[in-house]
């Protein structure tokens, strides 16, 4: 597979392809049902406006996030879209048996041929106690340490090519190649540090970096990925995507009001008090301690927000600084309307098609 089979197409004046990272956030006063319906609305809007892909991320035991089961959500999104690529951003592989993921994403590929991406991470996507409940073990460090082995096993299940004599040689992930010629979803490695960057480069895989919560590591990780890259049958050149927290509104003040809700959510998460995404009024009335204010200021410094023109300028500058091949935008706000409005404004300011 050549890099052109993975690369998206930039629309209008966008410097690189734009995509969507959907955390399926649940705001105070809303339900998971509404959040999941909003995901469908966002995916259809993104498809209509020319975004390249729509990914959902695996999180657990977080009241403000409804994306604990990416494969289930992606199947639903596939039924409501026709062209846009859909994928995981990502599946936390240590939480699952590789065969299970191969079966789930083989099924997704059969449902939506040529439209599925399999993004993989090695973090638990939750706290230690929840990770132990997911994995049925207290030895959590082993999951991350075993990631390269799990990745190799998953790849062999997807390709149905365990060597003769291997204990799994007679096991087939279905749907899959054993049933006849078929495509398979490309694997992406996700990360927020140098480990996955180096591994993705060594294996010649596309790489997605979590700039939205590890901005200080973005440039070093992308440099490491490019330095480590070895051409493979998947890619002949490196391809790096970065996740960006970006929110556009009709005014700078409204954008600030909306982004503060996510900042308060992160304060509560980091201090062991996760909950539904607060309303803008609740966030504005909250009395931040000096330490919390310092965290919030640092967090908001890495959010690209403001009017559509300000967001465009911020995204263009970020892409130029990092050299990212694709920007994946996550609009974290309390209401579905604010999230949908943000993607619509960004599409408009870049001159995206409307059909």
C-alpha cells in the first residue's frame, strides 16, 4: 500500500487534509443517547463538507465520555454515512485480545469496505482500577510492555498469515482473508510520547500523535517518527497526523466560554472527580484555585479557539510548525450545537464544499 492510499485530500484553502476526532462527550443535562446521535450528525456533516475521516476514541469509566466501545459506534456510523473514512482513535490494544480486535475490525471492513481505519494505542484509556477490571489483572505494566508482541499478533490475524507450526496457525479471524480476497483496515499507531513514534517509524506505519493533551512532545515525537521511518509495504514515506483541540464560534468571547467547560472537565478528571461536561455557566462561576488556574491556563494555551478566522490562522500556524500531514480536530464543548457549529464554521472558513 502506498502513502496515497492513506493520505486524505485537503479541501479549499486548508494546507493539509482535515479530519474529526470524536470523544462522544456527554454534557450536563444531556444523555448518552443524545451524545451518540450527535456523533452521527457530526459524521454526516464531516462527510458532506469534505473532511477525510471521523475517528472515535476508547475511554472507560468517564461519565462525560460515551465512547467505551469504538467498534459498536463505528458500525452505527457506517450505517449512516457513505464515503467518509471511519476509525478508532484509538482502540487501546492491551485491554483486548488481538483476535477479538481482528474480528471486530474485520466485521467493520466487511460492512464498510475501504472506509475503516484501525488506530491502536497502548495506554488503558482510564485509571488503574478500571484498567485492572478490564484486563482482569493487577499487572498493568505488562500490557504496555507487551504492546509490540500484541501488535504483531493482531497483524497476523488480520492477514491470516501465521507460519506453519505456530499455535495459532489454524485459527482464522472472520470476516477475513480465509473467506476469500478482501481488503483490511490500515493500522495506525497512536501515541503521546516517543515510544509509539519510534515503533511506527520502524514498522513503516502511519502515526497519529495526541497533540491535544501532550503538546510539549509533539515536535520531538514527529521528528523521532520521521528519523525512525523505514519504508514498508504499507507506506513508502512517513505520514503523521496530529490530534488538535479546536473550537470555532461566532465570537471570540463565545469560543472562550465554550472551551472553559472542557478545561473544567479536565481539572476534575485530573483530581479524581470526573463527571459530565459542565455547562458554560457552571464553568464561568467555578472558583479555580491558584494551582487549578495554572493548569487551566496551560491547557487552554494548546486549544486553537476563537472566531473561524482565528482558528484557521491557528491551525495553519500549527501545521507549519509541526509539518503534520493531516490535522484531526476535536471540538470539546458542553452542547451538541456548539460542537456542530464549530465544524461547520471551520469548513466554511477553509472554503469546503457544501455537498
